[in-house]
């Protein structure tokens, strides 16, 4: 009997995501020095359902339905479907299905299908908005992963076929001369003229089109709780290659991500996230490294900085407030360099911010509320999803 191995087994059961609580009890065994291990669990509701509706003069009635289950049919499969309908041309969907155990080697497979049209905003390096437009994101992705002989290490491969389509100015911006992808764009003084495309069609061609790629990755994950880690680490490396597969872009993208967690007494935690990335070749806007917003650099606009190289560092102090509510103090640092008009990894361009936040475990899933203060003032960020 190994107490450390028993504790890890309990963590793995909890990380399945099917139970609210997992406890282990050690009873005297029948054999000398033997132990009977008794594990008790409290099942949780693994299914989710959401519905919403809205109305606007531009789109009319718009509805949304989302449904998911991380223990579909009781066999551990995970399924999620989000469907939006109504409006002038609103038939968005995002579907994913995961089979976690294809064979006795713990091979898992995930398929993701999506066709989504949303409104996007692009910013220049000064944080000025230069385009607000509708973009259709349509594609298919399939991922296979397998655990190695080391239970903490997994390898994975992802095949991606994605098409980003420019659909025109957002409602209310038609004829605006400040739209970067339209003929009337007049903010060229914000850019270096030696790299900026002279024709708006070239800008569209540069940032929209088909991406067909293959990604290889390796992850080491020893976190005690993947949903709310208090100790352990997660280290991931990946390389994505797009070229010679019939797409519109040809690039190679390298990414590294390090996450460390340390107990700070009681249920408080220090969490550190470091990251780096570099890419060569011809990358569309949607595939470049991004910094800014709720997931990377709070206190700045969402996806404000885009480029072919990236560095980031986030430090958070997390502490409990009441049941299912957690407080956060944080500092973010990082930048994404655009090699067309910036020196790659110019440390003088790094941005930083600091702030406070809340993490709420709601019935609809984890909710993140943050207020970050950057060089141009403070910004409030709201998003669904877990933290790093």
C-alpha cells in the first residue's frame, strides 16, 4: 500500500468531473500489513442546458439554445451543442463530442464542428479601433490524444480545416471611412507605409481564407484538481504546421505554456502562468498570437495586440470568500509582436496591468469577473469559463 498513490487515485477520480466530492477511507485489511481502501463519492449533475433570446431592429428576433453533458449516456463521453437562430442570417452552431477511452491505452478523440458568424473589432497598436465587421468562422477539427507510460504525460495531434470569411461592416458602420477592410479607410497614418497594403482587397486576402493545419503537442499535468488547482503544474508544448495541405496560408507556429500552483495556507493559492510563442511564414489574423482581454492581458482591449511572436506572464493570488465564490488579485505582463513593423521580442514594448477579480461557480458554469488597470486606465472583463 502506498498512501501517495492512493491520494493520486482519489485526485484522478475527482478530475473525471462526475462527482461533487470524493473521499478515501483506509480500513484494516485481512492480511498482515494489509489495507482495504474504501472510496465514497457524491455524484453531481453533469448535464447543462441554457436558453436565451433577444431582439434588435437590425436582426429582429434572435434565439439561443445550448445543451451539454460531460458524462453522456453514463459512459464518460462529453458532448456540447450551441445553436443560435433567427435574425436575417443567424444559424450559428458549435458542436463538440469527446470519446475519452477508445482503447485500453487511454486514447481519446474529440471532434469539433462549427459555423459561426459574429461581430469582431480590430485595433491598431495604439488601441484605436480600425474595423468593426462581421466574420464567418466555419470549420472542422479532430484531436487524438494518448497517455504515455507516465500517467502525467500525454501526446496529442490535431487536424484543422478552418475558413474565415469577411462578411462586411457591422450594422451601423456601413460607409464609415475608418473601416480598415473597406475602400474608404483613412487611418494610414497609424501604420508604417512601407508594410501596409495599399489596397483594401489585399488586407482581406491577408487576414481571411482557409487554414489547413496539423498540430503536434505534448502535455505534462500533475495538478491535484484540474478545475481548481491548489498544487502541481501543467507544462505544454506544441507545434502547428500549415502548408502543402491545400489551404491559403503557409506557416509554422511554436507555443510553450507553463503553469505552476502553490498552496498559500488554507485554501489560498499562488498561481503562475508563463508563456512564449514564435511563428514563421504567412499567418492570417485569426491564427496569430493575441494579447489583451480577459484571458491574457486584462486592462486592455480584447485581442488588442496580434503578432508572430509572444511572451506572457501572469501571477494570481486566489483566496476563498464564501462557498463557490473566490477572490483574485493579479498582475499580467506580456505582448505580441507584429514582425511587419516591430522588432521581435523588443522588451521595451511589453505591457503590464494589475487588478482584482471574482470567480463564481454558477449553475451555468464558471464565471470570471475582473477589473484590470493598464497604461490607459481600467477596464472591466466578464467571461464564462474556468481559469488557468
